[in-house]
């Protein structure tokens, strides 16, 4: 493409509605492995642009979507006038395709609060249509191991945000809340999509998990009697509305998510679990951020078989009720937490970004939650009677 001077889209945005446009060509610069049919699906809508303002807007959407579905690492749309035409335009996409192979090492803190190290490797756009293969191995300082390999295939098309994925993983972890260890081998198939003009997020998962529970000498009899091998086949369906500006430490927006898991088609597990998650965040004066979250879970066993201890509801830890040990709220036997059949948790946060603003925060919180026994006859009453409350101020640190 010959050297020309291009101006930012803001210079004409919302000012060219009355300027008709005819897209005469769409060209890509920097394409080596991406398939032509994939590119056609992504940009075909540009030819339907009725005016220059719409063409500018659609070109920006197309460039962003090329990156979000994994076809490109970087994409910029440049709009040029077509030769010998007063209303004709040529859209040029300057793109950079994903690297042939990526690998890395990351040290951090797991959701359990343990330091961990992760080794990861992957390849994006494997077949030139946005497919991705990723592998990861994680080891924590307390001896937990996890290895997984996943493959993802996006459905391409104008502003389509849907994909299917398959994951295999093996996990070996210690569960200090009930003095036991668990090995898991799982295969998961998932579909992620959008409904109602992309306003509603939709996910369906099919899980096949072979689990081995190994109780230690210190575990209560209620835990030891459930030790051994179990097989769980379950189907999960979730819908959500998410307007947050970012998924972690959002500064504004809401999340409303309802999920249902049904187990019992095959295997040993047989239950229905319903989960409701609500989150909201809003900015306050002086740079403060007010956030609140609420979570409710209800678990009901099917048939005469008791719900396994690995499938029950748990609370406690920095993911829900800070100030308590991980998964330690609720019914206990000796020194083991047995989980429950229902749980409620509510938290109010007050954040203040420091320097650097996206990494360092001061944080105050007030949290409350309760867990009802799996055998509770009056779940609501027991949730009211077993409330636990915590409050605190977290000194400035990384989040």
C-alpha cells in the first residue's frame, strides 16, 4: 500500500451521515496463515454500509472483532477513497497474526491464598480460523498440582461472540477444611454464546469427572466414610447479564448470573444445584469505588443417595467471606467442615486505587454469610440462625 496520510476516525465521526459510501474493496496486509473464508465472514457486513459514518464505525468493529476472536494479535482499519469514484472507498486492514507458538512462566497467588508457579504454552489460530490450543501446569508451595490442556473453536461471522471448547485436566489438591486430599480427572465440553441481541451471555457445559477422595488420619468419620472413587456426569446451564467495565475490581456496572447444574444422568452423583450471583460497582468522589456482591446457592439431592461432600456448598476465604479460613463456615464434625445444602453470602467493598492505579489498592470490607446443613428441615431458618460476620481493612497491596 502506497504511503498516504490517514486521520483519526474522530475527525469525521458523526459528521458524515449524509455522505453515501460504496465499498469497492476490502484488503488485508500482513496475512500469511489466516484462511480467506474466515476473513470474508468477518468483514462481509462492511459492504452493507450505507454512508461514510457507518463505514467508519463498522470498520472499527471489524478490526476489534478480528482480535477478540483470536484471528489477529493486532488489527487497524484504514479507509481510503477508491480511484475514479466519488462515493467509492477501499478498506485496508493492517494486521499482525498471532505468533506461531507462545510459552511462559508466571508466579502468583492462587484463589486459596497459596503461592503458585504456572508453566503455560499454546498456539493461537492453529488452522487459520481462530482455533486455539493451550496447556498449563500449576504447582503450589503446599504441593498441589494441576495440569490441563484445552482447545477452542470460535464461530466466525459479523460480531459473533460464540465458541465451543474442550478441556482435559488432572488435579491433585489438599483440602485442609476437611482434612483430606482429592484427585480429579475431568473432561469438559463447553459452549459459550450470546442471546437477545448479545445482551444475554449463555454458557452450557457437560462435565465428566472421575474423583478420588483420600481422607487423612485427622479427618472426621463423616469424611472418611465418603472416601474412595466417585464418578460425576453433570450438565450446567448459565445465563448472565454483564455490564462491568472489567471482570476483576470493576469500577462500574453490574453482573447478574444464574446457573443450574444437574447431575444424575450417569455416575454416582445425583443432585440439582442452583446458584445466583449478583455484583454491582459504582465510582464515588475522591477516586473511591463502592462495590457489593451477593451469592445464593441451593443444593438438592435426587433419589436416596446422599450428596457427596465434594459437591456441597461451602463458604469462607478471600473469595467470599474474608476473615474465615477457606471453606470453614458451616456444619463441622470434629475438625472437619462438611459443607451444606444451601448458602448465602453478601459483601460490601470500598476500594481506593493507589499508585500504580490498576495494581495497588486500599480495601475495606464488611461481609456476612451462612451455610445450612445438607439435612436441614428448615433451610431459611438455619441460614438466619448461623450467620457469620467479618469486617476489615486490607493494607495497600496488589490485587
